[in-house]
C-alpha cells in the first residue's frame, strides 16, 4: 500500500500525470499548515507500514517545504517516495541527497539567518541612538 498526502491539487490529475493506479494508494488530504505539526504528520506516516509515501501538489516548483517533507520521510524511516505534482514532475527522496545536499543547505540558511538577526539587533539600537543625537 502506498500513501499520498495531498497538500493541494487534484488526486485524479496527479494519478493521470504520474501514470499511477489510484487503487494502490491511500489518499489523505493535508493542509500546508499541517506540515508545521510534526507529531500529526509523523503519526500519519507511521500509522501503517507504507511501501512508498508521496506528497502531492499542483506544481513542485511552487512548493516551499521540500526540506520539511523530506525530513518527515527521513524521520519515519521510509526512504521510498517523494513529491509529485499534476504536471508529471517528481522529486524522489534520496537519502544521500538529503544528508549531503538538503541538510547542509538548511544549516547554511540557519547560520545566515542568525547573522542577519544579530546584525539588525546591533544596527537598530545604534540607528536609534544616532537619531536621538541629532
């Protein structure tokens, strides 16, 4: 049994574009907001032993949460699946790509964000101080 977590779009269009058989899948509709609830998503992923887990959406390029979706696949120990869309595009989950591409990108993004926050935490008080002097 395979699982399709449908974020947005039509499951019928996704199955047509991907040449999948609908009877092979259990379809669960989720909202993008649900992706911010790890317990909720992991509970769905671990509920049954699925052979493959896919996230379905209208278009992969417009999906912002690739890292989060792959992180849930990694944490559920299900390394088969990926993100599919209505246009026939697929992004397969690859353990190596996740560990050596997605995780380092995420860490670099975190470090850059911390530097930006620190910079503006220092800059704003100095800017306010300069305004008081004038």
